[in-house]
């Protein structure tokens, strides 16, 4: 909800005139499935964009002065849209430089489960995004996958060629997000060119990165994802969905990213 240091708020404030969210958690899908539905074991399920976790109330499993663990378990409501038993933990740890965020997914079903998970933090950009750069940890040549509605098309658009610095432009977001399916970097820095203030997002282990805002809005979302929206030619079977994660019964997988001031 807030990440505040030295008199400055780094997270977006949730102003509903632009975007009412701040840092939703995307689970068990990232983006959309085709026609907002998918199949598993011959059954059809309806699932909205980004899944249901962002709308659910988590219980507090543990908290102290510098950490908190929030827990979401499968229930009748989740199983109507997603037929797996699971435990999803959202773990925050404050440190001297910022916050470490762990998504811990445990399959408590007796069958393999299939999921995606992603971060969607919005970062405040006072004065508008065109005063800011996104600086990649590695030199990149980046092609953004063009979206067809909420789905991935086969088209690509070159955004960066053998550079580390991407000056943000409102025009990038007229259609929707910049979707980078492949990149070398495991971290990016959002830097205000006017005063040098910056925030770094470390996402080693997340395969994909998205940038998103609404043109003219004073925020940018930096979104490390383990998963992708469906492509326009997807057949709907979640077990073979593009970039889906298979988790065997009784197993736990963790996904960690950090926000560094």
C-alpha cells in the first residue's frame, strides 16, 4: 500500500481517477486467458484477468516489526474457478535498503497444479513518466510483443537496440502494456532525470517483464511475471498454456523480488 522513505512516497497512491490499485498480486494467471476461460481435465472454468488473488482477503499468519506473512488457502469460491488445492503465502521483509517480497506457492492437491504468478507494483512518477528512464541491468535489445486486445499476437515491435536506458514515453502505452517476453536483465532502475531519485526492482528468476501505465498518468507499473497472457491462437488447455508452471503434489515453489530505494 505504501513505500515511504526520507519524505518521499515511492508507490502509486491509488488515485481512482487514473488507476485505483497500487500493487495487486497476480495469481493463478497473469493477464488474460482467451475468452476469460480455460479447460483442465475436460472441464471448463471461467477466470478473470489476472486471476482472483487480488480480490481475496488473506489471513495474517505471522508479523513482527520488520516482516509479515499473509496466507491465502483454496476454498469453495476459488475451486469454482481453479480446481486445485493450494496455499499461497505473501511474505514481506523490510531491510535497510527497501523491501523483499516472496510469493510462496504450495500444491496441497493430489494432482499436479498449473499456475502463473506476477507482481504489479505501481511506482509514483510526479510530473509524469516522460521525466523518467527505465535503466536495465544489462545491455538489451528488446522487442515488445504486440497485444491484440488482452492477448498476445505474433507481432513484435522493437523498443530498444543494444542499450540499457529506455526513456519512458506516454505513446508506448496508448494501446496497453509493453510486454518483454525475453530479456537478459534481472533488475531495472526507475530514475527521475530531474533529481536522480531512483528505485530499483530486482526480479531474478522471473522470466518476463511488463511496463504499463495510462497515457498522461503520474505512475508506471514495473511488473515481473512468471507467466504470460494467452496468445490469440491458444487452445485453452491450462496444462499446456504458454509459460505455465507445473507444481507437483506436496511441492512448494518460491518467487522473490525486491524493491530497493
